[in-house]
C-alpha cells in the first residue's frame, strides 16, 4: 500500500471521527456547566476542528490517482454533508452558547445566563473553578436575601424577576381559596377616597372595577410595593417571563384598593409623589430601556413624559 493510500485511509478515519467528535463535545458541554468563556471557546474549537477535518480529507482525496469525475463527485457529496452537519451544529450552538454576564456578591463570582431562545429566560450560576453550579430558587432566595447589596444593576434586575416567581399568580388562584359559608354575602369592593374616585363610574366601568378589585382582594397589602411617602403602591398580579402585569393601588387600613391598571410590563420600577400630589413612575426593563409615566389625578390616568 502506497503512502498516499495510507494517508487517505487515515484522513477517511479522521473524517468520520469528526462527526462523532463534534457531537460528543456538544453532549459534553450540555452535561457539564463550564464557565461561559470556556464553554463558548469549546464551541468555537468544535467548529474549527470539524472544518479542518473536512479540508484535510479533501486534500488527500485529490491526491489519489483516480478519475477526476469520481473525485469531483465525492467532493460534492462531502460539501453537501459538511454543510448539513454545520447547520445542525449551528442549531445546537444556539442553545449551547452562554452569555458571559458575571457579577460579584460577598467575594463570590456568579453568572446570570439567558437560556431562553425567543423570550429571555435567566438562570443563576455559582462559579467553582472552570465549572459552575446552577442555583435553584431556594438557594437564590437564601443567598441573595437583600438585593440592595448587589452592585451590578443587570444582575439585580434579573434576580428580582427570578425571586418574584414564587409570588401569587392570579392564573393559579381559584374561588376555593376563599371559604364561602353561605351566611355572608360577598363584600362589595371598597371605593377609593374622593381624591381618587371623583367622577361616578358608568355601569360597564363599575363592573370592570369590581372584577379588578376582586383580583386585588386575593392579595395582602404586604404583596404590594409601596411608593415612599405615600399611601400608593404597585401590585404585581401576574407575570410571564420578563413581563409583569401591574395594578396601581392605594393602601388603606392595611387593605388594597384598586385604582388603575398599568400598561407598562417592565419588571422593575421607581415611584415618587411630589408636593402637588402628582405621581411619577419610572419603569426599566431587562434590556435597560426606561419609560416614565405621570398622573395628575391620583393614579386614575397616566401620561408618558421624558
């Protein structure tokens, strides 16, 4: 057997092995949580090694003393197969690539990684050495008990979303949560103070108000997020991924009174009330986009401002 034939057989073995090897690397990084920079480097190396094996095989193929027609035919088949496999690798890479978003907390390095595809879905990892440990919700709640101690603003917003997953969700609540003895009539929702409900509600508006007040009644005033130096608060009544459904409420005698439904679905906000009674809300989504709203009628209606 000539040296060229031996090289060709070797290149053929390497060629078939490249498919197995690249798949194994994807399987390997799926099972072991490497830190993002190492994880992504392995993916890049995977592509380079696969393409190198294809080139090595093609070079040795054209060195054979066979008919040119057969060489070209084999070359076309190799290119088609290579592109198909690269397409599969690209899809696998979409799910395998990890965002390099590190942050420090109590001298320990952590990462928040977006593992979603179309919608953002974040997980928190604790760095060990070259690998990471994924934290569950209980561990996150225990470790990051006070989010104000986290300096990284992005990490703080993500952790706020993750920690709020455990809060009441109106989609999972049923009327059975409130015991109806049959002796008591359902309490009518309490109407807000005169400064909030100055105008009489129309029949359909009153029904809508009652329905939303019933939703609010399922929550405790402790579930709301109070605006400093005021009786107003925001209540998270539902959430889906990075989107949060907010009600603007008033706290009176430790009870929540529905005022309005907010359009903004950002997970974090800041609020204030000036000396004239105007209410200002600033929302910030996970991408850092900021929206500002102002109300001059006690929170019944809102307008945007810059």
